C-alpha cells in the first residue's frame, strides 16, 4: 500500500510539473498548427482575408496546385534536400574531427573550443549578413582571397549566379553548424571509459582500428542524434537563406521554408503558404518518428 501511495504521489507530482509546459505547448504550438491546417483547406488570399464569408472550404485544391507542374514546390524540395544533405555531410565530418581533437587534453584546448563556438552563438541573421558581405561581387573577401591565390582572374558573382549561390549558402550553413556537431560528439566521446582504449593499446590496435572498432560504435547514439537533429534544423532553415539570397537568383536557392514564406507574405496567398508549411512539417514529422524509433531500438538493445 505504501509503495502504491508513493507511486501515486510521484505520478501526481510529475503531472503537476509537466502541466504548465503542456498548457504552453497547446496554446503556442498546438493551436497555431491546427489553425494552419484549417487555413490550408480554404481559399484565403489578399482578396478574401478580410471577408470571412468568402473564405470557402476547397479541400485539397491548394495542395494539388502546389504539386502541379507550374508550382515551384518540387524545385524547392530538391533544393532543400541538396542544401540539407551537403551541409550535414561536411558539418558532421568537420565536427567529428574537431571533437576528436578537442577531446584530447592539451594546452589551449578549452580556449580554442570556446572560440569555435562563436559561430553557433552568433544570431543566424548576423551570420547571414556576414557571409553576404564576404561573398559580395565587389570587395568581398572570398573573391579577394581567390584572386590573391590566382585561382580566379576576375570576381565571381557568388550570390547572383544560380550555380554559385547554393554553394555560398551551404558554406555559410556549414560554418554555423560545425560547433553543434562538435559539442554533441565530444559529449559522446566523454562517455567512453579510458580502460577500453588502454586495453586496445595492449592488444596492439592502431589509431585507425581504435577509431573504427571502438570509438564510432561506442558513440553511435550520439552520431544518430547529431545526424537526425542536424537534418531537422537544416531542413527548416529560413533566416540564413532569406538574408543572403531570398531564394534567388531564379529560385536557385529557394527552399521549402522560403517558398512558404514567399507565398504567404509576398504573394499574399495565405492558404497556399499554409499548405507549403504543412508539407515541410510533415517531412520533419516523419524524420522525428524515425528518430524516436531509432532511440527506442537502441534502448531495447541495451
């Protein structure tokens, strides 16, 4: 009886602590999401926004128009996947290399680790403006550096050339995301007991064998977390791209997030913008379910 009472009191305490957060999420996250879904099934635009009587229910028409051949949605999804996969690839490997470096104890390790975090601590809009100036055609430090190294003869139009604009925003996003990968992987590396490395040395394992057979398998949960969270954060990036290119030139850097914003707040097609935002949410929701499944499988395996 005493154990049952303790469990009941613990459950009540847990509910009491979680209730404020649950109420907050329902008001500021759940309610807007539901309203956005309802909005996507209506015909709300600049002409019907102020007249609710003309906001009729049109079902999946907005989604059908987004997936039609005249829509930019397919291109924006393609650009978003390219932007996300490329960014995550370089962020992970550079972050992993820095994590291996800074997990070692040497003079200045803490200082340089802190300096590396600057790119993560900067507001994304500030970082976007910084890289916009760096990739500027005239006076940009990137062009100046390449010309000094004799890699180019004349300044490149980084943000005006459709082939180069995607490279520019990917480079900027890689720079921002490296510290996030580094810190999570360092946390994973700290969980590996030193005795395992000492045993591997006694068995004659070299550094590459130790990395492949011990380090990577031991931090697999951290790696999966980094990749999944990195995908979610990168797939929904908006402010960096909007500050640097606004989705241009000629939709070369148009992402799903910028396309949804453009539909809603530049073209004032609010229902289509809501539908595009819901598509973005659905993709991230599927990725989130995949991540939860991986975590549950890892826990069951342990």
